[in-house]
C-alpha cells in the first residue's frame, strides 16, 4: 500500500481583526475503510472552451468506492472560470488559480460523474484522482 | 475586503517511481460572511449546514473529526460525497443547493468553516 498525505492550510491575517486565522488539517488517503492506503493515481491537464464540458466518470458497479479528486484552474486570465459539479448538478466555480480537493464516492448514480464546464474563456485546468481499489475511468472527455 | 490563503499539499513517496510532492496555493478575496472554524455534532438525521438562501459564492471547509464514523455531505437531493473518519474537503460552492450533512451512524463531530466571496 502507498501512503499519500494530503494537507490543507487556510490562513488569513485580516479576516478577523486581532485574530489571525490558521486552519490546518492533514489526512492519509485511504481506500474504503480506514486501514489501507490508496495505490492508484491519475493526473492530467486539459483545456476546454467556453460552454464545453469535461467529464470524469466512475464505472458503474464501483459503488461507494473511496476516491479523491483535486482540480485546479490554471488559467491566467482572472475573468475566466470553470464550474465543477456532479452530473447535471453544478456545485461551484473555480476561477483562475482556484483549487478544490474533495472525496469522490459514487454511492448513487449521479455521483459517479464529475463534470467540469468552462463558463467564460478557454480554460486550462489540472486534475489528480487518487483511487481506491477497483477503479475504472469510464469516461474522460467532453 | 480580506484575503484568504488556502494551500493544499499532496505527498506520496511510494506509489510510483516518480514521487508525488506538490503544493498549490491561492489568494481569495473574502468580502462577505465568514464562519470561522466551528464544530457541530451530527446524527443520522439530516442537518442543513449551509442554506443556499443565506449565501452567495463561497468557499467551504469540512473536516470529519471522528476516528471511525464517516459522514455524508449532500448538495440538494442529487449529489453527495462521503467524508471518512479524519478526512477533509475544501471546495467552492455557488450556493445553488443547500449543503446537508448526515452521520453514517452515531454522533460524530464535524468541523466546518465558510468564507463568502
């Protein structure tokens, strides 16, 4: 088994006067359950034009698999952004330089596909998927 | 307006021959509501952690504080992920759906924070 450690820190010196914000959390990424480390990963980057989608789909039957997804919008134009979501349910925007890191589990059908859609501009983004056991990338593309 | 600096690092030395070791950081402008790190006890019933009507575009931090119990994070009624014991998430949310949290069992604690852009 491999040991993959994810650490997030969130800080601000001016969010709350007199009380600097310093959040830190670290986690070893595990397969389903909490004792076996993840072994598989996939990393890549893509460019998508305004209005087009890029989909990452888990194969059906991989119910409740424990995976992790990192996405960062590497576009340099600050007006450009992409949105991420599950199937047709878009969750939030990633402007240039923004990143996200979430667990990815396909407990129900809609959760098995994560979409990235360019809303303004031709955006470039990078992604990494850390995979639990029997993982199959069913779709990667627009 | 305040500045928020989130940083993510991912390190793995033994999955591939090319060691993974990277870090990404961002600078976010926060102009509206903030809930600094807080803690709530969950149950197996739904808890609306963030109501869409109360927020605009925001950044959300969640961490499962429990050692064994996982919890579901739902966006409205159609999409969700599951945070295992000790794990965390950080993501942007445009507040189109409520964020609803539920314990898989028992009464684990969830740490959360939200920063409205």
